[in-house]
C-alpha cells in the first residue's frame, strides 16, 4: 500500500467525531485502496474518552486504517496533515450571546489556524464544521497567511443534503434526479437553497412546485432542520453532519465529475459576494481544485436572499475583527 494520507479531526471525542472517525477509517473518504493515518485532537479533559474511541477503532480492524495519533497539542497533531476536519468547537451555553460564542470559538480557531500554518503538509485542505463554521474558517484562514486562502472551506453540505432530500421527497423523485441544487450564503437560518437554478429530470425545480411552498415551507424547513432534530432526538445532528463532512472533503479531494455541490469557500467576488468572505456557492471540483459555478442567472428573490445571508457573514466578520481575531 501507498504512504498513508494523514487526516486530522478535531473534537474527535464528540458526537460528530463518533460517527466520523469510523467512516473515514473504513474507506468512506478516500476509498478502499488508500491507507489513512488519523490524527485526533481533543482538549485535555476529553483525552481519556478519546482513548476509548481509539480502542474501538482498533477493534474494527479496518484494513485502510494504518495508524492513529491522538493529543491535545495542535502543532503535534497537525504535523504533516493532508486534510484537516475542524469539528471541535465550544457549544453555546446558557447566558452566552453570539458575541461571547464568537470570542470563545475565535480563540480555538486562531490557535488551530496558526498551528496548521506551521506544520501541515503543503497540500493541506481544511474544512470547518464547528459553528459558526463560516466565520471560524475565516478566523483560521486569517491566522495562517502561508496557506493559500482557497484551502479553507466551511461546511454547508449538510444544508445541501437536507435541501436535496426534502425536494426529492416532495416531488417523489430520486435524489439522483436532482441536479444543480446549491446553498448560498451562511450556515445559519439565512442560508438560501436556490430552486430556480435546480433541475429535476431536466425541468426547472421552481416550476414544479408552488412559489408559496418555496418561501413558506421549503426554505424555513431546511433552515430549521437542525432544531427539529434536537427536538426529536434530544441531541443535535451528528451522523448526518459527519456524513456531510465526509461528502465535502471526499468531493474536494477526489472531484465531483461535473456534479454541482455546495461548498463554503472564500469569495472571489463572484455574484457580488464581498471578496474574502467564506460563503456557500454552487461549486464543482476537478484535480483537487474547486471552482465556483459561473454564469448562473439569479432572479430578484434569489439576489435578495443571498444578500441577506451574506450580510450576516459580513456582520460576523466585523465582530471577530473588532475582537482582534482576524
Ligand atoms: P460535541 O460537543 O459532542 O463535541 C465537540 C467536541 O469538541 C468535544 O469533545 C470537545 O471536547 C471538543 N473540543 C472543544 N474545544 C476543542 C478544541 N479547542 N480542540 C479540540 N477539540 C475541542 O459537539 P458535536 O455535536 O460533535 O458538534 C461539533 C460542532 O459541529 C459544534 O460546533 C456544532 O455546532 C457543529 N455542527 C455543525 C454543523 C454544520 O452543518 N456545519 C451541523 C452539526 C453541528 O451542529
């Protein structure tokens, strides 16, 4: 077998980690012929629990899992990593407002960004899942000036998968009948799934549904799906978030074969999204490089929704700038 690809996961003892690690180790990320070395970062009090997870990884005897390294020091854990999934973040606690959350998480992502800049492999790709994902990715990027900006992405693939599945169910078609669907903007309740550039068996999706269904049911249901899962399960989405994290990183590393997916990437100014903000766009990937799909026509409704979501990103960016995190 070839040299193992080093994949870092932070927050590895958390609930997303518990779904994510086993799938990566079993080959769901890079296939059955690519050996993986997992490099797992946790805070010191969670290392004991992480040791238990590693025992379980051992007990799976995955043929593709070449090695596991764990630790609480980002510089040691990120040494030579080719892919980094930054999942660990501080959850919002009672009495914390958004600014407190941005500040608490900001400290995590300044440190991890700087550590990646020092020790990661030259080809490293970094995907932030921990919330607020887009702004955490912006903080990490700003603290790693030697890593090219386009190597920092944030996760909106879970919103994408939710939007895809919900549309397919509503129209009673297979998810594979849907093409071109994408989420725009921030990973929060302002995210916008554009059905006007989505095709279902060749037809424009927005023409197949009521306009009122799009605004009053579809968009709000996709946007509040995370809350609905917490209400039903008593815990936030974990397996679906792990699955989306793998979908994004796999597509980024192996390509999408022309298929459009949603990726939060640093804006190059496309579609009027302020340059540098990490915003969700329709993207394709070839040869390990993503491209924002160009030339889409956006109607007034889409433009307004995208602008509103991008305004949230700009406001978060301004807050972390004020806090001196970027
Ligand atoms: P958990 O609280 O179960 O796990 C988080 C883990 O991160 C904990 O084990 C904690 O010890 C660890 N951690 C905290 N600070 C760390 C640091 N500085 N370095 C390394 N590890 C650290 O949360 P979980 O349910 O796994 O969710 C993780 C993150 O994903 C949260 O921020 C959550 O909000 C976010 N999500 C993002 C989604 C997305 O689509 N972008 C959807 C799912 C999820 O809500």
